[in-house]
C-alpha cells in the first residue's frame, strides 16, 4: 500500500512495535508497550510538523486499535531472524519515504513520560536542523531523527538501539541530543521499567494509565530503595552500567550517600556480550562466596542496592530466556526455569537490605523517572 499523505516538506513519525511472548509477564510487558505506542500515535497526530504517522507492527491487537486512526499501518513480514535495519529500509520504501525526507523513528516503548510540549520541541529541532541527527542517546538510541536517504550509506544495524551510532559513524552530520530527562531517557523495555512506570501514574498518558491501572503489581522493593534516597545517614549502592551523568545527578538530588561500581558499559555494542567476554567484579565475588555471601557483604556497605542484573547474568554465563528475565524482574523465582538465575533472585529477596534488580534503564532513564516522581 502506498503512502496516504502528501509527505513533501513534513516529518514522518515512524513507530515500530513487535509482538510479545506467551508467558504472563511477557504478555504484560507487551500490553504496556502497546499502550505506550498508542499514546505516541495520539501525541504524534497532534503535533505541528508531523506530516504522517506510520506504524510497523505484527501485533494484532495494536493493528485493531489503529484501524480508526489516520495512520498508515505496515504489517511486519513473518521471517526468522528479525533484522531491524533491513526491516526499517523495507518499511520506508513501502511508505514511499526516500531521499531528503525527514523521519523520526521511535521504538514502541519509547518515551512514555514525554510531554506534548517536549515532543513538539523534538519535532521542531528535527525540522529546523535538516542536516542534523537528532537522538536521545547516541550510544543506545530509543528514538532517532534522520534523513531517509542516509540509510543507503551505512550498514543497517541489527538492533534499533544502534541506529543513531551507525548514522553518526558517517561523520557528516551534527548530532543533537535533547537535555536528559525522564521524558527523553526512559524507555519501556523490561518488566522493571513497567514497575517504575506504575510509580509514575500521575504523569502517564491515557492509554498507558489505563493499561497499568488494570493490573496489580508489587512495587514494594523499588519503593523501599527510594526511601533510602531521602536519608542523609544512609547509603545507596549502584552496580552495573552506571554513567557519570547518573552518578552526578544522584549526588545533586539525593540526600543519601552514593556508592558506585560501574562496569561493562557498552557490553552489547562492543561485542563483549556476544563473545562471552563480560566480566564483573560483583560477579567474581558471587563466584567465590555464593549469592547469599554476595548480598550479605553488600548489606555491610549499603542500605539499599540497585543492581544491573544483565551484567551479572552475562558474567555467570546464564543469559535468560525472555520469560525467565521477566520473572526475575518481578522477583518471582518459583517461575524461573534456569536454576542459577532462580538461585540468584531468591538470594536477592532474602538479602538484608532492599535490592532492586533490572536492566540498564533502571540505572539510567528509569532512575531519572523515579527521582522526578519523588520531586528530587
């Protein structure tokens, strides 16, 4: 099907959303991401400068919801080994988006807390800087504004998080990144992100709020960690892919003391994860003392811990299935099939201090969202 809008001079908003697995937490994550994507569509249609909205998805329920919206839906091809970059090229060709036409790509779970005003500023920046690359994170992008023809000059990335970096490698374009905030930095990629979003209810857009109100979730572990942020005499420990920006933000906003063990930043982009080369200091301690010994020691140096479990999974050589990862984030070890990950999560629940575990977002955009929700 060809384009349904005249795209000359305007910006195309392109949203991609894949389907979810069959396990309950995967279905929950899929439903929340669909609601976030629906809110992005609604916001996008309201913005000046957005000429058309295109959605690429293989999720039947999402396509049904979009049937009454003035958007172009391009169903995903059914194939083994999904490759993001090649799929992106196919979608743009199918929509007739080529050459100098400007595109704002957003993943289906991107920017659930972005305001209409900030979204409009993003579109204005893309429009007013026709030769610039616009992204929230050059090294791990959730949204990217670019010119369609640029894709023909690079090797298409396998993952959407690498899109901005691949385009920037051309060395031809200025890179513009909006100021870091929960609105631009927070992305829904894991169940832990859903738990964080549950704690930000007052800032949610309608579809997302409705989806989260419909489900009961235990956010107590994250809430207990947040209480430590308010106490000058207590210490929070961050472990994993912690950036200097996040550390500095906590130093400015949190009342508590902050310890940081920053390790394995860029483990995906560098290929260390795929080559099995991830090494963690905290993981080494777990190797020698066991999981119970690890959390006992961490409890001696901190009153609460935020731990990037993906680094630990990779160090242990036990990368989980999607279902196991979701159940780990929910703190439900009884449902985890991998015995090592099940033991890790059970030990974390028995730790002498609250331990919040999740992916990179928990130590970046998710943490910013929690700080803002607390007024810090």
